[in-house]
C-alpha cells in the first residue's frame, strides 16, 4: 500500500482500477539522418502510415455503431488524408532532399497543413486543423513507437491517472463514465478541476509522481475530500473508507433537509446563494440544491464538449434550456472565457509562452469578433425568454468594458432591424478578477450594471501565482491580506453605488472563507451547486455581527496563513458542529489557506 498526497479538487471518494492515460502530444525534434538511411526512413514512414490507416478503419467501424454513420465520417477524412498524394509526396521529399528523419518530416508537413487550414480563419477549417493535429499524433505515435491510450479505452469505473488533463479531456471523462482521476500536475482552481466538480467526478491533482508510481489495473482509492490517492490499499484501509463513505452519504442526506429553507443568518440577514454552472443541464441541480439563480454560466464549455464550433443556434438552445430549467430565476451568462487553460492552446501550432497573461477571455473575443457577435446575438435572443444578464470576463480597463458593451448595442441594432425580440434593459455586467479592475472600481461602478468577483483569477493575478501550477500551489492563497483588501475595496465601492456584487470564485464554496467574505460585507455568493447545502447550513448558524468581528480582526494579520488559522479557530469556536461531519472537513481549512496538500 502506498499513499500519495495531492490537491483535492473535486469531493467524493471512489475505489477503482487504474487506467494510465499517456500524454497525447509528442515532441519531435528536427532530427536528420545520413544520406544512406533515407530509404529506411521512407519505409518507416510508410509503415506508420499503413498502421494508422488500419487503426482508423477499425475506429471508423466502431464509431459507426456507437455514434452513427454521419458523426463517424470524420474518420474517413483522416483516412483520406493518409492516402492523399499531396501529403505523402512532401513527406517523402523532405526525407530524401533534407535527410529528415521520418517523424520530423511527417510532423513538419502535417503542421504546415494544419497551419494552412487555421489561416483560412473560417470555423470549418479550424476544425480541420484539429483533425490534422489528431492525425499527426496518431502517425507520430506509430513512428516513435509510443502506445496511444485513448480515453475511450478506459472503460466504465476506471480511475484515470494522467500527467495532466485538459478541461475538454475532463469533459470526455464524464462521457466515458470514469469514476475518478488523479494527475501529476494541476492546481485547485484549474478549469479541469471545475469540470470534475460539475460532473461529480472525485479528483486529486498535483500528485507530482503518480504516473510513475501506478501501473494499469492496480486498485486505487481517490479521496477527493482530503487530497489523497492510495495505491493498492490494504483491507483495513478499504474498511475505513467504506465506513467513511457511509458517513458521508448520511451527512449528504441530512443536508438535503435544508433545501426548502432560506439562506438567512441567525440574526436575520438574508444571503443570496446562486449557482455556478458549466453545462445547461446543471441548472436543474442548482434549483434542487436551493440556488435562487445562476450567478455564473461558463459558456465556453460549449466549445469544450463538441468538436464542432458552436453555431448561434447551439448557443441559443443551451441558454434556452438553462432558462427553462431555472423557471423564472435569473441566469447570468458569462461570454466565452476561452484561452489560458481552455481550448485555444491545444489548437495552435505555436502555443503562447504565457497564456494566463495572454490572448484570453474578452481579449480573445475582441480578436474573434464574428464568434463574439454570434454569442451576443444568441444571448440577446434568449433574453426574450427569461431573466438573463450578460457578463464579460477578465475586464482590465474601463475602455475594454465600454468596447464590449458597444458590441452588445451593435448586435441589438441588428436584431431591431431584423425584428427579433430581446430584453432591451438586459443588465450588462463584468467579472472583477484582475487587480486593475478592482482598483478602478469607482469608474466601473458608474458604467457596469453588476459585478461578480472572480477570486480564482483575482488570486492568481494579485499574487503572481499560476492557478494551474502545482509547484506554486502552496502560494495560491485566497486569504492573502492583499486579496482581502482588494475584495473589501470592490465591495465598498460597489455597495456605495447601489450595485452589491457577488463572489463566484471557488473559495466562495468554502464555509470558513464565506464567513470572512460575509464579514467584509458580501451578501451574494455563487458556487458549485453541490456545495450550496453545506454553506447554507453554516450561514443559518452564524450572525453577521460575528462575521464582521472575524473579518475585522482578520484584516490585521500580515499573512494568509495567520488569517486562515484565526478564521478556522473562530469558526470552530462559534460552530463546533458546523464544521464537523461534513465532507471534506479536513481539507476545507487548507482550501482557505491554499496550502499544498503534500508532505
Ligand atoms: C474566477 O476567475 O474566479 C472565475 C469564477 O472564473 P473562471 O474560474 O472561469 O476563470
Ligand atoms: Mg476567471
């Protein structure tokens, strides 16, 4: 038996068999071969090409029965490419004329094809570029003798072990009905972690060496509450976890009793609890958990769940579905927040050097205007069917907000011309997740209709700590005094302007941190639905006076660790029962401190 510590990102405990997922991207150096080895290289390429065609014929056949002939056609495109002389010729040429090794020549030619498709700009061609990247991995996998492990092979009830997972791979895990996952890399608020939570897949990330320690088929326990992975547990440990799972289940049942009750403090102050969703169907769970609306709909997940670029109708259908499920409760639609760890980097030939500080979110939308306008049209059309708000991510200056709002107005004019109805007074708001936005709140308070503080990004940008990097996970600290001061500043200015904001970062779901936020003046929290009942339970047991007292004192400390220790101590004094018995109680305090869960 072996115990590995990581970062708990999605609660729950599962036992299953390990499935190791290889890294899909292969790095190929521009290796040359002696002139007399050229024919050998050409034959190597030909063998890899034939083997790839064989693979694809098999995959196509399987896909036809699983997803239907139309959707399976994509593999025919791949097979066609591998027969195309326009692809084969240049690879042979480069091996012969430049003496390139087969994998270097194939990688180069396929990348050039992919770049050509990307340069065409149209979404149909962008998808083709993805196909070529996929094809390239397949051929190179054969050439460099790497075994490809595709997610579809994982099988139900597998626990996926990988170096890292992209958010779209995490979505695929849900489709493959994987029970849990553990990765070497990753951080607490990475989008992969957020997807895992949305799909209720227990997960531990940042385990550092797990891919080197686990073999296929070994029994694993993934403890997503406490951030542990146990390899080949002994029978005593298995028994212990069985008991723990039973306690956990009965605690969830007891929380269910709170559903119909108000989220109001013991001294009568109402707290608004909204839900964060990534998929429209989650709106049903939000209502069931007692959310009074959706405070953050991360619409970029539309791009992560399908290979095709979503159309206006795809957007509209998703929004309408969420509106219907919410039955009159408000839906805050955030415009796509692509870039950084989501979507774009896997699709470009040259990834950005520092994508968290790069072309992401609203910046990406401004450069992809047809895409942005398409989404805005769908949001506005949806606003005719229920209470919808539109919110822009990663705003860093007032001019950026004005620019985004201008596009909303332009799209409104188009809809007017076409006689399409929409809500003319749709609230237009913004995320406050960049320190510059927090510091310029007095300007924004005059212009935006509402605000949501995104602590996931606000922490990373205030403290210069990549939210997805396990190496610096111990420095990622929502309780850092600098973060608390920025949050307090935003709350004060927005409240004064009569536009009280919400907080929608992951830390809003941590009851101890929530006490602190309420003490700072926050009255609206937006969080993952599954965390709502536990938070409501705590809210009903505390008074705002206590929260204020805790926050006031917390602001006198000069480190996040001291703040966390103090808040934890106070919370447990106030509510000896409130913080016991709930799932993840061991880790929740560390969640506040952001400490890495590792020895
Ligand atoms: C945030 O940054 O806090 C946030 C809610 O947005 P996301 O996690 O999608 O970046
Ligand atoms: Mg964000």
